[in-house]
């Protein structure tokens, strides 16, 4: 017989932990995979790519800060060549941060794009999670499995005989999260803050297309770093998208002959 954790069960598990950790720092490894497809001289070609990056999550006092960590192989995101096409992923800038106030569900993100900095204000959008009843141990913490579905807008870049086209796509992404009630802080990797009644230590987004795995944890956070990013001008997510699209269009128009460079979000 399959068992499922209810909200009441999770509450009992949280209350049963003698020494609850309310602050800390977690180092995650993010692995992203994608496949760039091209039509060059009438021939369809594909280029599978994988990228590994380290990130840090600091949480304390009902707040969290997500930022890039130390990278083992620092580079500028360049990928390989294929048929005269050079592929480059747009990745988070080394100074990008995501601050979240877990109690008020407000978040502020600092994004660097083409040498310009954007401050983006938004709110946490909680997914509808289902508990499966499965458990496993991650970094000596018992974790429970939860699943959800996320609807996300993304930009797809295609190149056909040297002509680049952009298309907005609505993706339906299956999400799997492993969280621990032993650390009753609603934080986790990337934008997945304020989601579950415990710290998320592992995630799978879209059947392995992107994964986050906690590699190390400290019981002490860098509290001084957990602060809201500031700037002269703040953008809504919609306003940022408009600015980003304009910058992407300018980049495409400035791309001359020779090798074409494809950038993917």
C-alpha cells in the first residue's frame, strides 16, 4: 500500500525535530543540458550541450539570497562550433543575485545582461505540490519527495541558412523536489523559494534538463550578504522582458558575416 504525506504529517515531523536549523549556507551544483538544432545548407544538425555551475544559498531571519558560487571551470559560456555556427548560452552573470523575503513572499532580482544591470521586483508564485511518500537521505538529512508542474515562458532561437529567428514558447515542466522538514525554512535553489515547508536539497526540472544537487551545507549563514539589491530604476518582470527582447534584437541585427553566434536563454 502506498503512503502519502499530508500537511499534518509534515507538521508533526517538523515539530518532532529537537534542534531546528533556521539559518545556513548551502552549495549547489546546477547541471543544465540542451540541444541546439540547425539547418545548414539544407542539412539538419544538432549539438547536445551540458553546463555545470556552482551556486550558493544563504538563508536566515526569514530571508534568502541565491547567487553564483565559485566555479571549478570558469568561462564565458562559450560552446562548440558546428558547420560555421558558434553556440553560446546566456548564463547568469557572476554578480546576479536573487533576494527573497520568505515571510512576505516578495523577491528582488539583480540581473546583468549585455553590460547593463536590471533590478526586477516580483512576488513568489507557489506551485501546487503533491507529496509522494518517498524519502531519501541527502547530506545526512531525511528528505521527502514532492512533485509539481510549472508553466514557463521561454525563448527559442533557431537558425536556418544563416537567418536567426526567435520564438516565444510556453513550456509545461515537470518538477521533482526533495526537501527536508528537519530544516523548516521555505527556501531552495534558484527561483524555487517559498515553495515547501522545508529546505529543498535536490531538484529535477523538466526530466533532467536542469538539476540542482546540494553538495555542502553550513549551519552558519553569511547573514550580512542577505540583503535586497538596490538600483536607481526597478523593473517589473514584464518590463524586463521588453528590454531584454530589444537587446536581443539589436544583437541579432549587429551580427555580420562569417561565423554566426546563437545565444540561448
